[in-house]
């Protein structure tokens, strides 16, 4: 079970589940919901937050929140 916080730079993934957290509703409103494809763009100089491409928009997500997002990496869903 991979988490968004573990994705490498320019890694592509699909969201499987967003675990309960204070930012869950905000993340879903930004398009981070099951089935959405994300690309990790870059990390802030201090390491937090991290920018991801979500539905054509760059979205900054804190590492704590990203750790609550369960993903499948692109190679995993392309094989099926």
C-alpha cells in the first residue's frame, strides 16, 4: 500500500483512497479523490509542502496530508 508522500519526483499515480484527516474535504474539493491521476512536480525548499499536478492545476499538499492518501503508481495500473 503506497502513499502519496512516498512518490518520487515526476512520479505518476492514481488515488485509491483518501483516509480520514482534517483536510479530507478540502483535498476532495481540489480533485484529490479516488480515481484521480496525480504527478509530483516539486518540493518546497524546506521540504514541505509538495506540489502535485491534479486535473491540470498545481496543488500544494502537506506531507502529513499526503501520507493519508493511498495510491497506485502508474506502472501498477498499466499492467492490468
